C-alpha cells in the first residue's frame, strides 16, 4: 500500500494532484470490500451474482461473510459512531494483515489466477460456457473498484489487457480441448505404443493385435471404439515422416510450454517449438519440436502450456497423447498444481 513517502518532493513542488484516497487511513481490504459489496448489490440477475461471488472469493472477499456485521457496516463513518468506525477498521486491518502474511497485494497475479485456475478447474464456469460472461462481470467490477481503490486504478490498463487475453484464449482453449492431440500425434500413439493403442485394442479380437503389430494394411478390422482413428488412417498420417517399424519411448507426463510456431511444412503439418517446463524451478528444461495440423495451431498462443504424456520415436521425433489440460499463456504457473 502506498505511503506519503511515495510522493516525491519534486511532484509536490510542481503542484501535482495527489489522490486523497491514498491517505485515508482505511485498510485496503475494507475499501475493496465496500466497493465490491456495492457493485454486487447493483447486479440484477442471479447468474451475474453467482459469477460475481466466484470473482469475490478469488479476491479474498467473501460477500456472505464479511469481517464486520451488516449493522456495523451500516453505521460505518456515520456521525456519532466513531467507536464503531474504529472497530470496523480494526477488524478489516487484522484480516488484511493475516492475508499479507501469506502473500502480497498483486491485482494482476490475482486476476490471472482467477481467469486460469479458478475458471478452468476450481469452478463450473468453463464447462457451463460462462467464462466470457465472467470476464464481462470482472471488467465491470474492476471499473467500479477503480473509482474508490487507487491501487486498482493505478494498474487498470494492465488488468484490462489480461481480460482481453483471457477472452481470446479461453475460447481457443475450448477448441483445443476438442482437437488435441491432433491426427499426427494420435496416429503415432496408435501405431507405436502410446495410450491410444491400448484404447484401440479389443481383447476379444486377437486378430486386431496381430494387425497392429505387423502394420498389415490388408487387415480388414475396425477399432474397438468407432470414434477412434482406424489403422489405415493412422498409417496415412505418418507416411513419409516416421517408419512404420519405428519404436518409441515414453518420456512421462510433462508441462509442455509453447514457444514458437513455424510455417506449415510440405506435409501440411506445422512444427511447433516447445519446452518441457519444470514448475519446481519455474524454468524450461529441454527444447524439442512437436508436429500439429494447421487447424490446431491457429488456436495456439505462445506460452500456453499443455499437460500431456510425451514420447520419443527412434528417429528423434516427439509426439504427445493423453492431453489433460491446456493452460492460458498468462497462467501463474507458480501456483497451479499439475493435474
């Protein structure tokens, strides 16, 4: 929180306008709570209120269980109730101090956490297609906060940029979740021993196992699940890229951070430079290349992170399967736990 010493003498001598809200003495948490509660009361429909409750909890603002009672807050700053005003501020200051012991006040980090982990995992927002509406509610809330909370108004442009990125990327993630790992990676998984191969084999059809192991194009068998890729289609996808007698090694489950998208190659696939990312050290640990179809990479953004199982073929080419999550590029990965 800013103090008087943050304003330089040169600014004061030039007659700069000083925002009196910075020196009101009110705890930051109290100012956030008062502005948030007023905004919540202005919402008309139940869905907007439900989404705002999710936003508020992410900001450590519990609309239903505020540090002070409704009666105390009604009398706050009213003439003749100075003891009540001090009591309210003491309660909020105590909670604020408890919160600050486990972190700092960082609106950008909090917004990124809300629009990644909370939206995708910790609530039903994403699966109920309410993510874009939550972005709208959040922007309206930030505008309301900026009128009374200088710590928000100081960074409003950066916060709005995070919201703009979220609108684009959350829609892209929804499409990517339907398309990944893509045809080439699925074909490799089926042909060379990935997770898809295990799903494909019907134990009641021994000839299917023989056909897979021998890569027999003449075998007239169908996959156990009609939604899965056929053997013939899989062989067509890897033709000219991977020898059908190739072997592969499972490298394990990783966070795979998208670094750079390359132009489409002659085979219609796009080489994507990625990094294996280690959340323990928050560092990239190995650079490698994956191949995806064009209809997938148009939805990718640099620094998005894909959680998947990684494999390495005998010719050095990598592929993925078992994609469990795609994280937006702005996700604060120092918090998010690997699923």
